């Protein structure tokens, strides 16, 4: 099962609904292209909804960090939403949980972006 993304706008925040696996190859490329495309269109507030992502490998984690850095360098914000237990545990183990702003509630996450 490869990764799929779809975008929607809520109060000026772009929510990227991701599903599938973020792994070496296609999954991480889809994520990278998706984030770059949003930045290219001037969307600086990005919320990655990972509720339907069932697996991330080390390459996928690297891609999340890279996306975060890219957005931050362009003066934007990138946050994570709805982590599954597996992904949550992975971020805890790799100490990246402290790097990302992780939210469980979509409405609260959208409000948390600076206006």
C-alpha cells in the first residue's frame, strides 16, 4: 500500500491528510513534493494529519524532519496531527517528539497556528 495525500483548507491552515506508509522511495517523495508544492503556492501553515499512516521507516522520519526544516526556513509552521500509537512511539524513541508540535485535536491544532 503506497502513500496518498489530499489537501484541504481550514481557517487559512492547509491540512494534508496522509494515508498509507511513509517509507523509502515513493512514500517519502509524495510527502516531500506535497509540502514543496504547498510552499510554492504560499501556504505556510501546514498540518500533517497522520491518522491513517500505519507505518513510517527511518527514511520517512527523515522526510518529516526535512519537511519541518524546509517549512520553518520559509517562515512557515508545520505541525503533526493524529499520530497513531506506532508513529507516536517512534517519535518518542527518536526524541523527535520534542521537535514537532504534535496535536490530537484538529480544531485545537488549527487554532494553534499563529495568525
